[in-house]
C-alpha cells in the first residue's frame, strides 16, 4: 500500500518574515512533506498558492489520496473554481487534513458550512495537547499528552459543526482550552482538523506533531475507487422501479429528463 499525499502550502510567510524563513528555509510545505516521508507507505508531493491552478490541477488531484492544507495570510487568493474542484474530490473520497489557520480557508469553511471562527492570542505560550481518544488511529503511539513550548493560542468557542470524534484537546498557559483534533465525514471523504502549526514557531519539526500527521494521512486514506456517482441525480424511469408501480398524477419532468439543481 502506498498512500499518495499532497501538501498544499500558501508559501507567503516564508518569504516575507525572517523568523519563518529561518525556521522553514525550504518552506513549511516541504518540512511537512519530509515528515510524512518518514513513513515508507507514504509518498508526499507539494503544491503552493503561486503555482498554476495553485498546483491543484485535475491531474494532481486525481493522483492524490490525501491532501494536507496550510494557509493563513491570503485565504482569499485561492480561486473559487479550485475550491470547488477540491471539494468534489473530497466528496468522492479523497482525504483532507486541514492544519492550524487553515480553519479559515475557503475549502474548510465550504465543507463545514459554518464560520469556523475562534479566539486567539499570539504570545508564544505553552500548549499541552491531551489525547482524548487514546484508541483512535490518529493517536497511535502517542503519550497521554505532549507539549509544545511555544504556540499561538486558539480558544473556544470554535464555531464548527459537532465533530464525529474529538481526538485531542489543548490547554494553554493563559487558561484557555480548545478542541484541537477533530474528525468529520463529507460524502465519501474523511476530514481531520489539527490545530497546532503557527508559522513563527518550530511546530512542524516536533516529533509528536509529525507522528500525528503521518497517522492522520493513514487514517484519511480511502482505498476505494473515487465515488464519482455521488454527483449524479438520475431520473429513474417507472419501468425500472424495483416493484411494479402505475404512474399517476401530474409531474414536472419527461422520462429521463434532468432535474433542477
């Protein structure tokens, strides 16, 4: 089994902020991809905002089993047709892992259908990440909790839909807590939101964070063929009903005619 991951990065802060550039000289996306490649069952390519079609062409997405998304400074720059393209692939079964400030990305808000807002503070405080679902595959091999010495605080209320599972909860030095590892299902696709990852801190160099990301890619992987039929809405003829029926009453459409969307 080889899982094909694509790491998408906004790729702005690395070039305009000296602190970020020193922490991630090859870009945050490449650091994340290198962490994924530590698992022999995962191949990882990268794509960035500045690429043609943001690097997310039909060809790239058709060869992507799990997409990881990191963005912050310019969510608005992502083209709507690319967002729709990615959403279709998620509905068809591609896994999606949304990282840190990607909570405000167009793709996450589209799939959640909510504002995805939260409280925040940039003070480099300690984050303690508690495993709340120790038997979950994403938490495999982790201790009961792990700490990041410096992180941006995210605090409740986090305006997202109720998740299928809460895998992690974070506590911060300032006293706030946050649901920091959430899973969702959208169509045939599995989605994981993971909170840590502020760009001015070395979060993606952390051993436990890397383990979470590799576990999440494996969890989100769907080996089935893309469920392209999820987009269809066929007008089923009377004669193809599973039990015999007699047509009666008025109707809007002719046999076989497409419905309204």
